[in-house]
């Protein structure tokens, strides 16, 4: 899957998956100094139950690691994933 990094303005960013110009999945965050506050995760109903939300979160976490950011999960999916998967401990606030 090819996720596109999109700058939404005002220190807001997202990784998106678009199919034929239609957004099918997204993870969005606000950058506050060296912290990424993950506020929103969306997967279109037609693409659910395929692990796409986790792939988006992995992409965002890899971005955090490359840029020496920490991550504060706020949206319900990110909070649950951070509790469930120990692989995110290095970036968690």
C-alpha cells in the first residue's frame, strides 16, 4: 500500500491512502514541538478488517522514529493499539 504524507496546515499532518482520487484510509496528527498527537484514524468500510489501521499507525510511528518524535495516542484506535502492542513503547509518552 502506498500511503501519501499530506500536510494539512497549522502543524497538522496525515498519511492517506487514496484509490482513484477517493480517500479510503487516513491517520492524522498534530505536531506539538517533538510530539505527534494522533487524533484520528479512519478506514473506509469497504477496506476494514484487513489490518489497514495498524499499517497506517506503523507508518506514523516510523515517521516519529525517523524524526526523533514521541507519540501521544488520543484517538480510540491508537490508544488501544498502544496498549496492545509493545512495539510502540519506544515512542510512547
